[in-house]
C-alpha cells in the first residue's frame, strides 16, 4: 500500500494561486473510520468561497486569519482500502461517495472519514465523477426544494442560476416534484435547461426574471445574485425565497419574515445536517437517478494536479453543471 499521498494545502485566504500541492503520510484508520482512495472529487463555487474566506463572517467558522484545516475539497467518491476496528457497515473494496465535512481534504488521493458519517455505497450505474458531485449541487437543491420550500405539484418555481451545479439539479428535481419551472441562464445555455425540463428559460442578459410580470410560489436563487427584497414582488402570497448563500441581509430577512408577512425568506446549511439526514436525502436522489428523473450534468474533468486551473475555471462563472478532479 502507498505510504504517502497527494493533497492540496490552503494556508491563507486568496485566489486559486494560494492552493499548493503537498505530500502527506497515508493515515491508518482509527476505530470507526475507513480509509478511502479517492477516484474523483468535486470543485464547487462553495469550495472557492471557502478558499477565499468569503463572505468574511464565514471566517468565524473557517479561521480568522487563515483556514484552520489547511486542506480543500468537500465532496468525493472512491474505494475503501482499509477499515478501522468496529466498522461493520463497510468493507475493503466498497465503492463509496461521501462528504468530508469540516475537516475538508476531499481534493486529495486519500482520506479517512467516520464510517457513521455522511458516507454511502455508490451504485454501479453511477460513475465516480457523478457520485463525487452529489453531496453538493444535488443534495443541496433537493434539500431546499423538498424540506425548506416543500414544493408541491402544480406550484411555480423560478430557479436563478439554472446552468450551474445546483441549478441543473434543481430544474430536474422541481420537475420531478410536479412543479412548473422557469430558469434563468445565458442564451447559450437555454437549450441545455430546456433539455433538463425547464418550461421557460429567461436570458438574464436581456431580461430580469424577477420583473417580467410573473409570479412564483418559490424563487430559488442558487447563486446569491438577488435578495428577498428584490424577489418579494414576484412571489405569490405564501411564496418562499430561498438562497444557499447566507449573508447578513438574508439572515435579517429570515428573522423578520419568520415573525410577520406571508412571504418568507429561507436558508438552510444543508452541508451541516446530521449524517442520517444526508443519507436519507441522498437515498432519495439515487432513487430518482434509478428512475431516470435526475442525472448530474458534468462539465469538465481535470487531473488532480490541475486543481488550480479547475478553481480558475469555476471562478469564471461559465461552468455548465459540475466540475471534478480525478
């Protein structure tokens, strides 16, 4: 077995150039842990925000002056190569996918995680690359649409940022839930969004989807490009505005609308939910994949050695679906 492995270090906040490859000793799994040889890991917009320490109040949790973990990457898929004592649910050779949690370190060749954590067996029909993305765009969008907004059949849903990892998943999920879906994207991505099930696509370069005299039961801003205040006129009575990018304004609006008004601002840190909830929601996502109601949209795959370039590409804002390193 290999004695060292490759990981990526982030010792200070900044752009993609702060990422540095490092060599580390392959750990021995402790009791209750498994050691995984990573085959693919996601590179997400959220990863870039954490690398940059944005928004700045997030540094209260990530580290005030520098990232306290020193590692990057949250979502991955791979094969179990060793198990610690008291692990009964998994065995060597199992193909799995998981979330690294607050230890980070998914953009690496090996990682140790708790067997009782956010770890699931990978179905044979799902590739490592696809599985590596499920804990980000797929689980987050599924959680927001089903648990936060509780989308019902026949409701109207507007998805802002329809061509990204969250947006491409949200379109498919909203359709599977029986909603009528409008999504925003650049004109070049319109055909992609329609192929995923969007009933209408709005080119945000030429038209603001929130001021087009349409009303929605749910506005899901996957990128944090709007606000509850700007979305409120486009919401129906009882409408819900949701955004996975938490800022002070959204926090204020959540508190205010939780007390007064029929239109609500909502947020949930899907990545911080209990592992049991993660496994439940991902099982639901896998069931949709088995019924061909959802398929992750894959954009680019980079070698792990090109993680800096992968981060630079994600920061252009032009990715269609998901980006992974292998």
